[in-house]
C-alpha cells in the first residue's frame, strides 16, 4: 500500500505543466540590416492551472516582469531591437520554465536590379 502511494506521488511530481505562450506580431520587418525595430508586442498566455507568472527575455533593455495575480494572462510592451528576442514564461513561485516564444527581426530584401546582357550600341 505504501509502495503504491509513493509511486503515485512520484508520478504526480514528474508531470509537466501545460502552458501556451503566444506573441503578436511574431515578426518585425526593418528597412535595412542595421536599422532597429520599434514595435509594440502583446504576449498572451494560458496555463492548465492558475499560475502567477514572470516573463523574461534575452534582451538587456527589457526587465523581467512578474504578474501580481494568477488571473493576469497578457502583457503589452514596447520593443526596440535589431536582433531576435526570446521570451520565456516562468512560474513565479517555483521558477519552473512554462513556455517560450521568439520575436523574429527580419530586414527587407534589397530590390534586385536586372542587368542588361546586350550592350546598347550592339547592332544585333
């Protein structure tokens, strides 16, 4: 009987938390490779059970944000970057990583110039 109880306890602690983190928009398109992307992004999340979460990123200019209650499920922030940003959602109490999402920064492609193969002075 004790063995069954210990097995059930171990199984419950190994179960992972179901969480979903989404980002809108997912892409930011810049004019050139050296230009920064200035955009307002909205992070939305859902968890299978109420969790108070923190949002972290790999961008130095963005500080870690933590929710005050488990009923908050979105965050709107202004981002200024020239590189991709990885956002990670963690449980505030256990520091367990729940989900992640990436904002991709893409420069626009240069217009392709078509080269003339025939010289303008050619007779043929």
